[in-house]
C-alpha cells in the first residue's frame, strides 16, 4: 500500500467516525455507583465551601483587625481566624484524598466492566467483521481508547463538577461583596467562551485523526513484527520504513497540532486573568482612597479572581481530554453497537457425524471478486478427500466456509444434511477440527493449549498427545504442565505442528481438516504426523489441502480447483489416467 492510499484510508475512516458522541451512555455506566458518586459530590461541595471561606477570613483580618484595630475575642480574632483558616486547609486536604481514592476506585470498576464488554464483543464478532476492523484498530479500541476514558473518569468527570460548583460559588460571593467589582471580573467570561468555542471543533476533529492514525500504526507494527522474517528475506526494510515514516509523519502532525492548541489555551487564560486583576486594582484605587472600598475586600476579590480563573484554566486544559474522551467513546460504542454478532448457542445442537455437501456455492470476500464459482461436491461420512490447485484457487476458502467463518452469497452448504446457517455454531465448530499451516499456540501451559476450555481430563489430553506423537518430547519439560511462551516459540516448528494436531483431535471431532499442515516441517516430522493422521482419520471425514502430493495420494477423492471452479475430480489413479491438470502437477513435482 503506497503513502497516498494510506492517507486516503485514514481520511475515509475519519469521516465515517465524525458523528454524535455517546458520552451520555458512558456516564450511564456510573449508575451502580450512584451512592458513592453522591458522597464524592458532597466531599467536593465541602472542599469548595472551604476554598470560598478562606479569602473571606483573610479579608476580615485585614479590614477589622489590621486596618480598623477592632477588639478581638475568641473566634473573632486574628488567632481564632488563623486557626480556622488552618483547619480549613487541613479539611480540604483530607477530603481531597478521600474523594480521589473513591473516584479512582469507581473509575477502575467501570473500566474493568468496559474492557470485558469490548473483549466479549470482539469474541462474538464473525471473522469477516474482524477483518473489516483490522487488528490495529481493535487493539487501539481495547487499549488506547479505554485508557483515554480512564483519564476522563479519574481526572475530568468529578473535577468538572468541582470546577463548575466553585465557579458558581465564586460568582455568588463576588456579587454579594461588591457588584461593581464583580461585573468588571465578569468581562472575562465572553472572551473565554469565544476562545474556547472557536477551537472546539478543531480539537475534536484533530483527536479523531490522531486516534485513527494510532490504530494504523498499531496494525502496522503488529503486521510487520509478525512478518519480519519475510521482510528481511526480501530485503524490504527500506520500503516498509518509508511506509512507517508516512504514518509517523501523520501522527507527528496531529500531535503537534494538539500541542499548539493546548499551549494556546492556558497562556490566553493567564493573560486574561492578569488583565482583569489590573483592571480591578486600577478601578479600586480611588474608591479605597475615598473610603468607598475596604482593602480586605479588594484582597478577597483578587483572590477570587485567581480562584475564578483556576477552574477556568483547569476546564480549558481538561477540555482537550473531554474531546478525546468523546472520540474514544464513539469508537468504543461503534464496536459495541456492531450488530453483526454470531449467536453461537442457537440452532441444531447435535454432534457432527461427518457428511459434507456443497451445492452450487458462490462466494466472494468483497462481494465483487468471486473466489468460488458454482462449487458442488458431496463427501459421505468417513471420506478422505483432498483439494489441490494453484495458490488463490479457493482451497482454504472452502475450509472457512465449512466452519462458517464467512457466509456464502449463493448456494448452500450442508453438514450432515443440515444447512450450516441452521447449526449451533459451538457444536458445528467443536465437531470440525482444523490444523492450519501456521500454528498458533497461546502463552500458558500445554494443558491449556490442548484443552482450550473444553474441560477434558488429563487422560484424554495425554491420549491426544500420544496419537499425535507429541508426548515423548514433553516428558522432559513437564508434560501437560510444560510452559508455552508467546506463540509457542520455545518449541520447534515441527513440535508446534504436532501440538496443534493434538489440539485438533482431543475433542474427537467428526471432521478433520488439514490446511497445508505439513508444509513447514521436515521429512522426519512429516512422517510422524502422517502416521498420526492415518490413525486419527479412521472413521472420520478427513479433508486435506496440501502442496506435498505424497500426503494425498491415498485420498478417496481428489478435487483440482482452478480459478474457483472444480475442473477435475477422482482418486489418484483416475486423475492420472485422465492426463489432465492433476497429472501434470504430479509429473512436475
């Protein structure tokens, strides 16, 4: 994919996501914690009340005791008000600690729920839908977007309430103290509103762009790390580096735009803050000289103006986080609202016996280019069948359709005489075992990788390992408790293939499918696998897709596919006698 197409892809995805936020739904997740949230709100109110009282206490000390020299008694004294001021500071600190701990616990509980929802949704989506999202975008939604929402809950949501409440309190106190000074202070409000709303759309759209590019980068890293051997083998490092530089440049551009917007907001607020205080002092000079205004009141006002701008500055800084949360919430709920979910627990729930039939099947991955064109065949129970043909002929697609990873556009696929769309997917897939060319083992133990949550006992697992001739090399490493590192890289390619075969036969499937299962293993390991396959195939329908023709010669029927069409079928001897494409393939091997 060239740089221009990558740009267009990002822009198209950006436009698709440019829609109304789901922030109300996000707030709805707090419903189970409403009591704790109300308590946090009460703590915030008490903290803000303490903040509002502190300048008033200082004003009384200045005007009544320092300037006027009034008599002092009890609480109404410099000492009394000083102690009260200190207690207010301590109370604010204690309440702040309690509030932060509570909101952190609530936010983490909500995010725990959301992460599980996202993972369950990903598990529920069919392969075709997962292909549409792409690995990178799914990873971004599961990690980066959730973390952004974490910032919203822990750093913004309650602080937003605190800042708004403090602003309202300051406005009321300022109006009560001196309405003229208050009106001068409020000159800043329309200016701040103008600045904030003028950049609102830019901030939100830029965050969307950054999120989309982040997903592209995650996908790029995932793809290139897994395919690094191929990249190095073909000396394609320079080409891939150029592609990454383009994505990295887009991310840099978006990030620098965000940094610029953030740096514009706070200095603007500080400039307005300083200008308002200067106006207050200039206006108050003659009033103080004429005895119309007390020094303590002006002191209180300058403090309230600073307090007034602190939450505004805070809101301005958090505004970008809120906009980012809008975008992340939209992206997460786009995934959660995807209705293309497989219902795996409805439909026919019998055991798979092993009869497979395709009736005039037409299939395309993108609804434009047909991969299979009118394919028809029938495999009775216990048949040993093989599919051969050039790469891209549609062999592996047939496997994906049997297990209903994709739905066909035309025709019908039957398993044991029942349309695959009418099968309970859990029963269908548990009855059709697939061994792929590229083996995937999960981090954990051998037991977990073979059992895969089926709840089999150790005897059944050991029997499967014995059939696949994998028990021997595990004895020295701990047997079923042997550790498996990431992707099973602590085992050789051949050993991973034998373990994959054991996983396939552990649940005694009615159909066994091997997709190029011996392509990456040596001759000795292939011999061991072939021996295990022959034993496991007894009484089961077996389907082979292989380049090594030695593995399919004994098949009951062989299908030769070309351009999505079965052009030849028969056993090995029949096809050799036919002298067609299969015979040419065998003779050229």
